[in-house]
């Protein structure tokens, strides 16, 4: 018996899915095709959030925040690839290509011109933030959200006392 395109056998559908494979958010597709389409057709304000990078250990302990969207004039350090351990200030966030350009991270073209190398923000770590009032407010909001869901050692030890 030939089944049509996209149809499933009833026996397969009735089996429960393992807990590790269940979707966390019903509003977000788990299909790779739809994920890629969403990434490549994302508007600029969503690309900003996608172009986030981890904070350095010092900044993470100081602000209690793990990552932030990268912006111009942040200082970053490349952690992955051939340009590993290169540091510099972000001179441009190229949202259309999901890349950032960093000071002194350049390469020479065959005609002798030097051009900045585009690096994906997931391959860098932010070592110094350019803070303004909006960025400070964002740090405070993120830190408050992180503190709300965390258990402390005191909470754990008090849980056994009844």
C-alpha cells in the first residue's frame, strides 16, 4: 500500500515520544527548514538579539548575566577559529550578514587593500561593555530574571528542615 506524501502509519503516531524529544514551546517549529527560514528572513530588531555573545567571567560575576547583544564600541575577544585570542573594539555590527567587524582583525586582499574580517558573535566573548542608560536597564532586567529562578545553597538546606 502506497502512502501519500507526508502521511504517517497509525502505529507510529500512537507511540508516546520520549521526554528528551518533546518540544518545549508549541509556538516555535522544530523543523530545520522553518528554523533556517526564520533566521534568514528575520527583521533587524530580531537579528540584534540573535547576534548576542557571552560575557567574560569577570563581567558575568559582576552583572549576574550570561550574554548580551553585541553593539558597536564593545570590546571583544575572539575565542574560536584561526583568529583566536585576538582582541579589539567592535567597529561595526553587520546585521544583514550576522557578522561583526573588530578593530585590527583584518586581512589583506590580493590587490593590497585591507578589509575587516567578519566574525560571528557566537565566536567571541565580550570583555568590556559600552554602557548607556538603556544597556544598564537591560542588565538589571536580565539579572532580576536570573535571580528569580535560581536556588541558593540556603534554599536547598532549608528544604530538608520540616
